[in-house]
C-alpha cells in the first residue's frame, strides 16, 4: 500500500510538472502556430524547387528564408526536403531549408523566450544561420557528386517516411493581391486555419510528449545527476562538454521540433552549458526516428554522412555562440527556466491562455467548417500524387 502511494505520488509529481509547463506555454504555442499559419498562407510551396537550383549564397539565403516561413514539424520538413530534391532542387539547398524550418521558425523562438529567456532566442537564430553556413562548407569539401547521385536514386524509389502528405499539401492563397489583402480575404482565413490545424496535428505528439518527458525528468532526476553529468563545477570543461554531448542526449530523447524545448529547460536548470542547450535544440534533425527516415530516403551512406555533418555543425555552432556571447557579455547565467508544478491562478498567463484558446477555437471551427478537414488529416502520412495534391489545394479554397 505504501509503495503504491509512493509510486502514485511520483507519477502525479511528474504529471504536475508537465501540466505546469503546458499551462505556461499554451498561449505562446497558439500564437506561434497562428503566425506561422499566416506566413504559410502567403508562401507557395510550388515556388520552392525553382528557387533552390544550386548551393550559391543566394540560393542558401532563399532556402533559409523559405524554411523560416514553413512548418516547424521536423518530420514534415524532412519529407519536403526529399520532395524538393526529387524534383530537381540542389541537395545542399534542400538541407539548408530543412535546418531553417526547424531552427529559425517564429513559434520556436516564442517558446524558447518564454521558457529559457531572450538570450537563448538570439543564440538559437544566430546558431541556426551559422549551422547553414558551416553545413554548406562541409558539403563543398566532402560531399561527392557520386554520393549525391546515389542518394537521388534512393530518393526516387519513393520509400515512405512520415508526414509526407502534410509536407506536399499546397495550402497557400492563390492571388495577385497584396499580402494583407490575401490574409484578410475569406480564402486567407481558411488557408491560415488549414495551416494552423495541420501543423498542430503534425507536432502535437512531439510537443506534448516532450512536455511529459520533461516533467518526468524534472520530477525524478535530481539536479545533482545533471550537474555531475555536465561537469557544471568545472567551468571551462563544461563549456566544451555541453555542446559535444547535447546532440547525443537529443538523439536518444526521440523528441523533435518544439517538443525538445521543455527538455532543454530541464537540462539548463540541471547544469548543461549555454552552448549545450543550443546544440541540444539544434539536434532535433538527427534523433533516431529521423535518422531511420534518412536511411529510407537516401540510403545508409548518405544517412551516415548527414549524421556526421549535422552533428559536427551543431557542436560547432553551439561552441561558437557560447564563446561569442561570453565575449559580448550577454551569456545567460541564471538557471531559472520555467519548470514549475501545475498551478492555475488569475494572472496574465491565465488571461492570455483564455484569449488564445478562443482564437484557436475560431481557427479549428473554420478548418472543419469548409469540409474535407478529416480527409486531410487522414492523408498527412500518405504521399500525394499530383491529382490528390490538386484536389486538396482546391478543397482548401473552393468552398466559401
């Protein structure tokens, strides 16, 4: 009986941490996905292949901008990058798009700011851009044309990954008007709602899974363990060790996209270095399930090449930002990330949650009111042929 009570208490404590973090970030998640939905409503996926013909600085800059304007779902970005590559986009530019879409998106910045602080937001975006530059350099030095062609042959086999239907769906507004005119039109509202709901459906597993895992770590793993693991009391060693081991911890966490930010908050409070937090967040593109998808998409050799080059750039970017921010005197030191047990009181968080839940309800209502919503959700994991692609694009806007 005593054991059962103790186990129940520990489970409730973990769940309480998870619920507490969920309540703290709920409004920010809705805001971030709503803004992302608006951006995606005016950015057409049809233009991506044409805009990424090579690995020139211009193409990489375009890839970064388009990635920042896309969905933050890691699985969808990986699937879309494969689709772009199959249709003729440059492989390096496609990988730059992939990095940008998971590290430079607005919803990620909002959650990082809320849980970890503005310094981590600046570090995340600076490090994300640096990763793209470093990756381009590594690819120029070590990526052979033979390996690219081998990867293309594997990609042409069309092996399924995850979120392929979501990645291929065209849900932008087709209009020649200004951005505001497109967004304020009935079609613009529908497109925003479509992107909002589909993005939530794509990342909900990772977001709430990450919150639950973070809650368990916060409740069950003492800070002393993390402090020893990350060498917190060895100042110089910790700054190097954190970025080196951060991606390895992320790989084993199985959580990607925004879902690894709550885990990063727990690790920061536990003692990982500033650069280690950034490297951990960067590594959502090399978790074990996504490495398996790389193998299916491009073959074993390219999957290994991506693991090695991505890991190296994540470590280098984390280290570079760590020492740059230290030199500028803006590195964060206070280990007070918002990792709290569940507590609801009438404050600004409660007010914002209610306000943005109403916004979410309006967008969800719009999504299902137009018809075809359930069908779109059912095909998120199914590759779309051209006819299905056109059908979904038409269905998103035709009924008013």
